[in-house]
């Protein structure tokens, strides 16, 4: 008995002394609770300070299973209020833990129902929930946030550490009923709010771009599309629409923006008429395709080939080239998209007609080394400074065959992103200086101080003289060449159509095109540079992308109150194209597809210059002809 007493005494001494910490911790866990408090996530703002993404405190319901004496009874009461199964709630309420989420960020009505039940061990706290006031608008760019407050894609992911801030915590001691113990421990560490992210995107221009792009995708029967707007001088991206038709692997079937495309006229019998089939409309793409999707640019890439040749002095704008109907390169016969008699064209005619053969002859004078140098100088084959999540560098030729000198100069056999091609055209708009694209203008700290994103210095690619020569020739593309559907009279548009064949399983799919248009306006003093890409369509860029470019550029000009400028004379030594020569060797110059707005109509809201007598009346559009589709003879005969 003495030995037993000594053992018990020793054990008591141990429990009260060296071993007390363990038992104290177990006891404290019964009445001490620690709750992590998430910091309010910073907002994502557009260029005008309007919220594109914001966090609002919502009620989160949680429980301490240790304090729940009747899990089944409480689960039965909670199930209808939370919209969950009784079985699932019983599983949560019987976990061996002091804290378990029952429902996160519920609405106020649900929170009130749970509070009214007054259940033991069931509590609530405030937790931020992410909301997107503009709905799905620009979702591929912005991204999403998970229930744990972590960015899952887009800018929400890239700038997660800046946006989410730092968590706080609340430690308190409560009795079994959850009431705070008088004089008990209570510790509070306030969370730190995240910084706001300010984008260069303009919400209203983004909406306009998405709506115009959605119409173009439907009208062209395409699979997807991209439309981008850029501030010419700063490189700020004002809009970036990335849409696709719903299908496998697409997370949403909700239309991106509401659109209405007139259905083709139906044949009616007697008084009965055919009821139109509801249109399937484009949805937001799974990712920001303008940065992540590589495509063959087609004839828009001719800007790089021709400007490089002018810069190297191997051609002059007035040089005359003999353009036959077919042209042999390394034993392969190349064609223009449309058959034609042998022509004698200057460089302006070659660009206005989007002649593949003429561009190939220019590239042969330039040579492989210089061509690849200028492709790199214009930004192809490199990520932009934006470094968007998943952004592609593009694809340059991994080897150089005998026909590469004919493929690459006309935009086949290489892969680019839309933002790379947009920046290339913006280089000419800036007098030959490459201006890095910018998507994030800066951040705003919790102290309200804005920190501007540093602007990357530009670099010269071609001389001001060459840029002026290219601008005159691009003007001619829109005035009388393949890009007439991009006309925005009284504004002067400089731009280029592109129609590349769609690669499929190692070969080109005849009759399926990537139709694009890139350009800038007003060409006399550029303010807006834009790019439109319509993917996998039966139509050329002239009919599908050029009118869409005109629509989004017109909206930007009107919103930013940019007036037309007095036309400038052609750059010295640059001949103009004539209607007689611009016959469409590269592609048919046709009018917009049915359902797309006439490109020539700027409406009566054109800003006027000081001293002018008013806006110039819009021009009248011609009757929209039947859609023209041409299947090239070979893969080497892409459209212009």
C-alpha cells in the first residue's frame, strides 16, 4: 500500500508539474477556439475605376463538433435551411475536430434561418465572397476565385499574392453553449486587406468588343474568335474579347453577351411561315486565347515581310514585279487565292491585292536571315511583357526547307498570338517603334495610394520613313484593296486582311480559314490599333473580320472623342493602287457578311474638329452579296 501510495503521489506530482502542459492543452481545446479571418481580397478595376471583381462580406456557418450533443437532430434542422442532405451534415457534425465548415458565404436569408434555430455548437462568422458586377464580361482575362479565396486563373491567379492580402485570427474561450467566458482569453489579430488591381481594360469598350465579336462568330459560322483594342501611343489594351461556341470542354453554356443576328430569309408557303431556330450563341472562352492560342496569321504577316524589305533597301514602293498566275519555289507550285492573268504590279498593288506570289518575290530578295530577324524584332516568337498565365511564345520554323521562303513571308508555317500581331501593327502606327502591350496599369494599396506599373521602353524596328510608306500602302488596302469592308469614312483606316488555312493533323483543311484583320485609325495620327481573328470559318478576312474591326474601332473613336483628321498626301515615292489593279488576287474584297454592320457607317456621332460645321453624313452601304467561298488549289495558295 505504501508503494501504491508513493506511485499515485508521484503520478499526481507529474500531472501537476512537468506533464501539466499536455493536459492543460487538452482542456483548453474544449473551450478555446481559433478562427482564421481571411483578409478582404482587393478589387479588380477597369481603367475608369469601375469594379470588374470585388469581395463582399457574407455569412459562413461553421460548427464545433465537440459541443454538438445531438448530431442527427441538429442535422435534421439544418438540412432544409442550408439545402444539404442530413447524412452529409451528420458526417460534418461528428468529425473529431473543433472546427468544421457547414456552409460558406451563404446569403442573408439563409444566415437568418440558421441563427433562428439557435443550435448548440453551430456558429457564424463573416467571410468575403467574390462577386463580378459585370457578369462574365472579360472572364478569361480576369479569371475566377475558389471558395478558399485563391485565384484559379487569369489575373486572379497571376496577382493572387497582391490581391488576397494577409489573414488575421480570432482566439476566444467559450462555455459549452458557445458563450464567451467572463475574463477568459480573447485575442484578435486583424486581417490585412489586399491591394486593388487597376487594368487598362475599359468596361464599356470590352462589352462592345464582345458583342461585335459574338455577331461575327455567328455570322461566319466560326468556332471561336478574338477581338482586341489597343491605345496606340501607350500600348494599353482597352479591350480583349475571347469567345468560343459552346461544346465539349467549355465550362459554360451561358451566352457571353446577348446578340441578335438576322436569320436568313425563309421560304414561306401560303400564309404559313417558318419559325426561326433559336441561335446558339458564343460563350466566354476557357482561357484568354489572345495570349494562349497560337494560330497561323496568314496575310496580315505580309506587313513584316514588306516593311523589312523596305528597311533593308532591297525594294522601293515603286518597284514593278511580274506576277504570274502560278509561281514555282523549290519544285512546288504556288498560287494566289484567285486566278489572274500575268500582272505587273508595284509594291502597293502587291499589298492591296494581297498577292502571295508578289510577297514571295520580295521575300526572296530579302533572304531568310533578315526575314527571321525582323520577325523577332516585331515581337513574334517571344512572350509579351504582360506574361499572362499560360501565354505562348508562338512558333517559329524549327527547320528551313526550300519552300519556307514562300510560306513564312505570307504567314503560313509559323504560329503567333493575337497580341503579338496587334503589337506588330502598332509598331507601324507608332512610326516604326515597338511599344510593349500593357494590361495592368497599376495597384492601389490599403492606404489609397496608387502605384503605376512601369512602362517598358520601346525599341525601333523600322525607320519613320518606312513606317510612313507602309501606312500609305495599308491605307490603300482599305481604300480599294481587300480591306474595303473596314472603311470608316471620314476616318482613314490603315490595315490588312488575312486568311490562313486551318492546320489539321499535319495537313491543311481545305475551305476552312482563320480570317483576320489588323490595323489602326486615324492613319494620319493613330489613336486606336485593333485586331480581329475569326477562327475556323468558311469566309475570308475581308468579309468576316474587316467589318468587325470597323465596328469596334468606331465605338472606341466615338467614346474617346477622337475626331477625323485631314487626309495626308501619300508618303513620298509611294504609288497608290487603283481600282483597276486591286482586283482581289489575294482574296475577294467583298462587303460584310449578312448581320454585320456596314463598315462605312460611322453614324452621326462622329466627333467634330474645332470650327467644323458638323459631322459628316454616313455613307450608304451596298447590298450584301452572296457569301463567296473559294477553296485554294494547294496549301500554298492561302487567301490574302
